[in-house]
C-alpha cells in the first residue's frame, strides 16, 4: 500500500512539474524568466502596423502596371490580328502616360506562329500611329495569365453560386476585347 501511495505521489508531482513547465512556456515570463517558446529576439522592434499589407499591395500594383502593356488573345477580335477598341484605348493611355517607353509590349502566344507574328506587327503599327518610335513588342507568356478550366467556370459563376455572377471581365464574351458586341451576356463564363 505504501508503494502505491509513493507512486501516486510521484505521478502527481511529475504531472504538476510538467503543467508548470507548460504554463511557464505559454506565459510571457516563462520558467525562471526565460521564454523558451519565443521566436522574436529580446529587444526587437516589430514592423509598423500594416507593413505586410503594404508590401503585398505594392507587389499587386507593380504586377498590375506590368500587365497594362500585355495584349491577351481576348484583346484581338476573334482569331485575327485586329486589336479591339478597348485594347486600342488602353494602348493610347499607355502611350500618353509614357508606360510603353519604360516596358516592352507583350503579345500572348496563340499557338500559331503566323498569327502571333501578324499580331506583333499589328501592335507595332498601332503604337507607331500613336507616336511611339521603335516600339519593343514580343511574343511571351504573360506573368498574369488568366484562369483556365473548372476554376474559371467557378469564378465566372460566382464561386458555386449559379445565380450571382462576379461581374468580372471573365464573365464577358471573349474574342471581342471584353466587348459584348450585340450580345446579352450575363452570369458565368460558359452561360
């Protein structure tokens, strides 16, 4: 009986010791004033509030500016090399702001080398008509590619809500530069 009582006391003592150690780790002071779970060194000054959000927002804005001189397949009318009116307006804004002088214009590859070459020539001719001398236009995969497949359907359909569309450009007809030319387009991408 005495051994049972001793083992119970030892178990209770060990449980108390482990509990105190766990509580000490979770508190600011820790065991003997040492916080063994700290991942920030003592005396470190935290970043100001919103610093991470500001970094994220700056990266998004930088990507959006880089995407202004990208001409996707939907910026051309159908499978032709003719730019849509919205793409021409965006090109004129970029020429007026000087953006076309600081970064190259990129044409999204269509998989057809002849079509891509004709689209590059069309963009060069349009930029030249806007007063841009020797514009740099290349066929390349843009950094901000659109979504494909089932994910595009989900976004176009309002993430599983078939009634509410997002109203995003993905829910508009493609091939006309985001213009719904005489069509009544509502809801998702494939409706």
